[in-house]
């Protein structure tokens, strides 16, 4: 089965055309949608036309299905969903929960449905894997009406990636997922960890939105909301300004002046205080989350690193491993330094420690095939 996977952002469209479980025929990113630049596509429809043109140029058949990554499925869209008018309305209804992401995803879906009118379109949600979070993990201790009337709960994100790497880790270990208590760490520009207890997500560090939890490239992760009240009420900042700062000027960027971990690592090695601090805060929080999740699951069979930092930073993996010594985690230094793609890097007698390159497009395609196949 051939699937075209589309991931539409507000000004970009990523497309991958692949055979489920097999070859990727092409992978392309179209940027600057709607911008006033030469060659910039006017809108998502124009961007999808470019994808269609590549399908033609390469002599590829029309795909059997199109899979769409949708960031937020809200409380009800918890499985891959064939896109019809009702599903579109349901995704639309979730826009207030994800005002920055779902509208772009919807624009991509609408444009692609027009361009590929005769094949099924399937929406795959980043929140869906976390639908199994028990109330103890998904509820905030706030007035119940906030939950029932306003949808305030923890949803969690990066679910497509966590689902893929957990399944792949079980394959690498040669054991059924149903036996394994894993913590998956998706460490990219956005970062989250997930407790995958025998195949089900039971806790994750992002919450109502993607701002909660770990230290990220430009997002703060956990912050006491009192900080917001203080800055707005006492220090005269505008609410929008604080929101922008927490999303775009915090995290590694806020502490070290760069959101690129490679820069942060090299500056820390040269003795830069801010860069050292950024690494310390990031690792401190990661260790705390992983340890809490291991405790919650009653043990840890494996820790899985993925995404840019998880796949490429030997330093972060080593420091997180060191921080988890109490749980028996031991990272083998030589194996850790030699990582290039998928690898097992533990010293052998404690929980497994794995690096598994994420494959969100492959996972979306697999879920699409399961849904329409
Ligand atoms: P996104 O969430 O945008 O997909 P990625 O998964 O590509 O992001 O991760 C980006 C992060 O990975 C950046 O902080 C980048 O510095 C980091 N990274 C990539 N390669 C390396 C490397 N060799 N060493 C350390 N960090 C790396």
C-alpha cells in the first residue's frame, strides 16, 4: 500500500510518499507558504499542487491513501479517523485547544482532499496515544468545572513518535510490548517523555498544551503559573508578551542564548556558565521525570532515546544515565559514543537503554494502512 503522509504547518508542508513498511519514494518540505517571496506557494492548495506535481514527475501512481498528521484530537478523537465532513467538523471543534496547529492541519487536509479526491484521507493525532492516561495522570487539581466545561486536562503530545519508538524498542529487545515497562524520551526542539506501561501510555510530560514538562529548545517546560501573575500584575508585562517568551524565548535559548544543543554543548565545554546551567537544568528535569515514571510503573525495563538530541547527543544520554544510577541504569560509554542510528547502549545488567531513530511518517502510514486496509 502506498501512502502519502502530509504534515501541514502554518507556513510549511512536509510530504513523504512511501510504501507501508517499505521504501520512501520521496520526502519533501515546502516552506514559506503564503509569504511574499518568489516561488513561495500562495496557500496550502498551491503547496499540495507542488506535491502532486512531484508524484507525476516521478511517474508514481496516485497513492492509495493520504495520511494527515493532526496535532490535537481533543478528548474524543483518540484513534486514526477517516476524514469525512463529520470528522472535519470534529477537528474544527478542537481548534480552541490548539489554535496554533489545528487550523494549519485543517488547511492541509482541505487542500489535499481537493487534489487527491478519489482516495481515503486519514487523520492521525499526536494526542491519541495518550488517550489511555488514567485520570490520576490526566487530571489537574483545579475546579472540576474547568475539566467538564472547558476541557482542561492533560492531553500529551508527540504520541506518534512515542508509539513508534516503544513498539520498535520491543522489537529490538525481542520481547512483547505487553511485558515491558518503558520510558520513551523524545528530545528534539520540543521534548517530552512518556511512560509506556506494557504498550499503553500511562503518563507523559506535556499537558494541556506542549508547554508543560521538560526544558525544550525555546519552551520553558514546567513553570509555576504564579510567575505569569507576577510578571503581568507586578512587573507590567503584557500577557501576550509573557506567553511569547515562555514559548519562544525560554528553554535552552532562554538560559544559554541558543536553542541548538550542539552550540550549547560546545559552549559549555568552553566554560560558558549559561550553557552549563542550561544543560544542568535540562538533565535535572529529565532525570526527575524518568525516575518518577519508573516508580509509577513499578519498575523500568527500558529507557529509549529518540529525536535530534536523543539520537545524537552522547552527552545528554550519558548524563541522564548517570542520574538514574539508583534505578540500575548504566550507560556503556563506548557504545554510547559509537551510536549511529539504532543502538543498544546499556552496560547489560540493568534496564535496557536504547537509541531508536523516530519515524513519525512511517508510523502514520502504518496507522493509515490499519485504518483503511
Ligand atoms: P524538531 O523537534 O524540530 O524535529 P529535532 O528532532 O531535529 O527537532 O532536534 C533538534 C535538536 O537536536 C537541536 O537542539 C539540535 O541541536 C539537536 N541535535 C542535532 N544533532 C545533534 C548532535 N550531533 N549533537 C547534539 N545535539 C544535536
